[in-house]
C-alpha cells in the first residue's frame, strides 16, 4: 500500500520556503509515498473579508506550483501530484451566503 499526504495551501507548515521544506522532508521521513497539492478554482475577490482571518499564519496562501517546486527541491523519493476539485462539487454562486 502507498500513502499520500495533501500539502496545505495555508498555515504554519507552508508559511515560508524553509518551513515547507522541513515539513515535506518530515513527511518523506515518515514514509509517505506521494505528496499532493490541491488547487482552488474560486478565490474571494477581497481576501480581507475574513476568509483567511484565523491568525497571522493564515494571512496568505501560496500558489500550488510554488509549493510543488519547493517540495521537489526538498525531497528525494516521494512522487509529487496535483489535484483539482471537480466542478460538480463546488457550490454555485447563487447559494453563497450574502449573495
């Protein structure tokens, strides 16, 4: 069996390149076989609206390709993958709160 892990797009583990490097090396050392990065098809126009208002470590998010680049440089054996959510699983704009 192979185990995979999804790298978060926000949070302290991905706050900067050294933190991400240490995080993915730790996952590789734990024996994970694949690392995945998701993608966001929809982002708020104004990120200052409380969307990521959960503390300073959540104040920014990184591009998935940047995360993969840092992970590739920091690891030796894990396979890197990119996943995108299905359009069917997203909420339509007409049902968003406040719309």
